[in-house]
């Protein structure tokens, strides 16, 4: 091949793309970061909580300037039936101090901020530029991308595809065997505005402290879950819906969000808030089951493009997995370019880094979790059974004495139609995943 235009082309200015570009540019490679939107983050949405500790080395003391809304110091997991709510609520003052844990942030702010580091490191950011295809050499190796700009072909030693969920670049490279609708959920979110003092009071937080509520149930007949996060003077409330179940019934996603907002446990929290924005996006939900091959000659795939988002019930983490995989893709590209071997073998350092770190370790450990969490029993039988047990435990039914929890559990299991062996099997799967 004649001399390529640049060493590395990164496609997509989301968290994966910017981190890949920062690492490659800091190592002295010539890097172009392509983003289809008018600025990085302009087209991006998510629920609202980012876990940035992975940036500790890349951007020391990132918390001093990261564009965060609030530090998450309260984390709740809520289980809903139509009329009941059971919540495990945790709070920690330590999470409100450096080096922090999670934060709420707006994606346009976050992604724009992160891309600034890529530019500062020397990467050239080209916005309003959509990649429309791959360029390959005679042997089929990827040697660049085609863009929608006039004369927009760009050749590179390594292409890093960070183009998000349903990556057409990974598909064009033949890295996905098949895409199955059951592996995706649809996330829909409303951003609501509410004065800061009202949020502080309703959610029992102060200063820049905030709350992350993950919700099981509350999505009617559609398997999925919900979330409610606090921004400084906004709330993010939304649902995550299993696609085949959504298609099989009549309600539209916005009706399901309205249903969640009307739940007696949620309604007082969002009351009077004004709708600012509505957005929707797919989530690669199935983890290990759907991951593509992530390396081919001349190309690496990172972030949601490689289905690396971790969606495991009590955890919905995609941004940290995207930032980490982007960094590792950048490192592997640097290694391969310096060694003069950008073949699949030369780029194998990427897979090794993913395997040796939380990225694939968490996915392996939690490989059964997405299916379990979205299963009919966990979605439609267990919440009612567990909430009824709690209701009977806390209900004072004098003159009757307090009943034993084992008896209540046995009665409620039967009433819910849960077979003992299914309960044991799901409990064992849950224990192996989360234990
Ligand atoms: C409703 C919802 C709630 C979520 N909640 C959370 C949460 O609270 N916390 C969390 O950590 N994660 C959450 N996630 C997951 C998280 O949003 C993703 O895992 C994360 O954004 C992946 O980052 P990425 O860089 O891989 O991809 P993306 O953020 O999707 O970025 C891809 C980028 O590529 C650009 N692009 C795409 N195609 C092209 C092209 N052809 N040419 C040029 N540019 C292109 C896009 O414009 C975009 O900027 C949520 C997701 C959804 C949908």
C-alpha cells in the first residue's frame, strides 16, 4: 500500500472514540477523529450516570474539570408492582469526595469535554462527517474509510470503529455473525426540569450530591426496567424495553414512560416537573452473547459498536466500558503501528487488554445476568411475590401474632404460581452472576 493519509482513523466522537484518539495521538501517531454530528456528543444520549474512575491515568484529577451535574451519593434499587414499591437505598458521604464514584452528566457536555483532550493531544477532529463505508486492499484488509465529504476517502494504517450500537462498520467488516432483535433494548428518556432546591428536598440531598435510582418493574407487560436520576436542576426518567416484547403489544414507549411517572412511588418525585427533551436510543443488551469479533486486519471495534455495554439489571454501564475499550484499542493500535504489523495478529494486544481487565471480566462473570433479569419470571412474577412478602411482614395484623417469614414466602410463592425448582434455579443463576 502507498503511504496512508494518517496512522489512525477513529470513527465516532463518543466516549470510546475520544479515548482511542487521546491515547493514539499522545503516543505521537497522526490521528483523525470523525464525527457525524456538529460536535462530539451532539447526537448522543444515555440515562445519565457516568463512572469515570477509568480516566484516573488518562486525565489525572479529571473531577476538577469534568462537566458533571451531581456526584452520585445515593444509589437505590427499586422493585415495583402496580401498587407497591420495595427499595434498597444506599448512601455514602465518601462518594461525594475525590476520587468520587459516579456522577450525573449530560452527554453533549461530557463527550465534547473528552474530545477536547483528543484535540489537545494532536488529533484532528472532523465534525459533520459521516463515514459511509470501508476501504479495503486487494487482500481484504481494512485500509481506510469513505466519508460523505467530497473527495472524502481517508486511508489509515488502523481504523478504530467507535460508531456505536448496531455498528455498520463492524457489520461491513463481517465481524458480526448475525444481529438479533432480542439482543437489543430500546431506551427512552425524558429530561424534566425542576428547581434545584425542590430536587434537593425531594431526594434528600445537598450541594452537588445526587441520586441514582434503578427500577425493576414499572414497564407494564413489556420486559425491561426504568431509571430516575438527578441532574442539578433536571431529572432524567426513562425506561429500557425489550424489543420483541415491545413489538408484541399495543403501548408506545412514551406511554410506558408516562405509566412509570404515574406510579405512586415515582409520581411525587417528578410532580410539577416540565418536559425539556425526549430521546430514544438502542442498547446492546445481551453482553457476551452478542459480541462480535473485535479485530480484523487494519481494524478494531470498541464501545457499543462491539456490544460492550454492561446491562445487568442493577448495573447499566456503557460509558465506562466504552472509555476503557477505546483506550485499549488506542494502545493496541500504537503497539501495532510501532511494530509495523497492523494485521489481525499484530493487533491482538487489543483482545488481550480487554480480557485482562474489567471489560471482559465483568461481562464473563455477568454473562447470564441480562437474560435472567429480562426473563418473564424476574419481570412479572418475582416482584409481586417479594413485595407481598414485605407487605405481610410489615403489616401489623393484631390481634393475630406476627407470621414467620418462611411461611409467608411459601404461601406467596404458591399464590404467584412460582415453581420451587424455577425459584431455586433462578436463585442459583443470580448467585453465580452477582455473588
Ligand atoms: C436510554 C439509555 C440509557 C443509558 N444509560 C446509561 C448510563 O446511565 N450510564 C452509562 O454508563 N451508560 C448508559 N447507557 C449506555 C451508553 O450510552 C453507551 O454504552 C455509550 O454511549 C457507548 O459509547 P460509544 O462511544 O461506544 O458509542 P456512542 O456514545 O453511541 O457514540 C458513537 C458516536 O459515533 C458517531 N457515529 C456513529 N456513526 C457514525 C458514522 N458513520 N460516521 C461518523 N460518526 C458516527 C455518533 O454520532 C456518536 O458520536 C445508556 C444507553 C441508553 C440508550
